[in-house]
C-alpha cells in the first residue's frame, strides 16, 4: 500500500470550509485535472462518479463516504483507493490535510509518487481558493459563475477561459494606459 499526502492552510471560517469539503460533488469538480462527467447518489453514503482525466482516460468510481465532525473519508469499491480529508482549526485559519492510500499493480517510482503528491496539492489549493472567496456581491457572483459554468467545463477549457480573461484584462490595461498617455500628451502639447 502506498501513501501520498498534502496539506494547505485555508484562511476562511471553519463552517465554510466544512460545507465545501462535505460537498463531495463540488470537491470532485474542483480537481484541476478531472472533468466530472456524471455524479449519482446511490444512497447510504454511496456515490457513483464518472470522470475523465486530463489524459483522456475515463474512469468510473463507486465511492463509500464517511463523514465525521472534522473529517471525510472515502473508499472506492472497485479498487484499493482510500482517502481521508482532515479539517483542523489552526491559528490563522483552517488546515486541510488529504491522505490517500492506494495499491498499484507495479512499484511506482519516487518521481511518480511526487507527481501524485503535487496533483493532490493542486487540488487542495483549488479547494482553498474556492473557500477563501469572501461573502460580498462580487464574490457571490464569482461563486455562481464558478459553480454553474466553470466547474462543469473540462480542465483544458477552464484554462482557456482563464487565459482569455487574463488577455482581456491585459488589453483593458493597455487601453487605459494609452488613453492616459494621450491625455497627458494632449495637456503637454496644449501648453
């Protein structure tokens, strides 16, 4: 059995972090390399999830989920994958730790395990950033757009959307600087 783990500090209230962590569908959709194709509740803490990984590989999981006060654990019925997400109050927020235990038919290299750990860290970072959205009109609008549009897109399309937003912000900044430069030049030339 192999183990990978990662932790992140979330600067958000404990109850807000717990709501996101206990929402399995949202948590899976926040994974940066997965596109959740189907999510079905089977009852009695069992869920069937079909995901497409960034590599194009589709995988179906049947997850058994257990929730405690400050922990969520799940196990895939079809493999030897077990994961536990721990929520701990910390001085400056909430510490999230995810531990995954799994078995592979081959012995993974150190590089493979480090890559899995890095992917896990990126996932926790995505959960962190989502939880840290404040409760104001702009954040509520952002959360609505994220929940209803971005998280439903495949990871590659999400990256394209972010790239387009960044490029448009750069163009807007360039336009503002050009306009300001023209105003300054006009005032200098008129004197």
